[in-house]
C-alpha cells in the first residue's frame, strides 16, 4: 500500500528571514508550528484575508506567533508568507 504524500512547507523570503533571525530554540518552535499546519493543511484557521493578488491567506495564532500561509493543494505545499510575533 502506498503512503499518502504529506504537504511540504515552503517559506517565502520574508518568512524565511524572520525564522533565520531567531535563536535556535525559537527557530525549532516555528518549524514545529509550520509542520503542524502542514500535517493538517485544511484545518480551520483563525481567520482568512485576501492578499493583494486576491489569494486567500490563512492566519493561525499560536504560541505567541501569527503564521500566515496559503495552501497550494495541487502540488501539496503550504506556502508560509509571513510570521509575526503576536501582540
């Protein structure tokens, strides 16, 4: 029996720069958050807003951060566009 291919996480430049600028411990936490989203990519986000191109961007607030992403279902990718500290 073949195993279902899981969704991959892809970081856009702004999100990757945010991750790289963090301490090792925080980087690990942020990666864990993104992998949890990729494990359940169609779970209900906290809210959804369109970007400048009209694409729906999902936002999840967890563990003191807001992760903004969109799902590229045909190629099974979670594209992380921004990560911010939660206010």
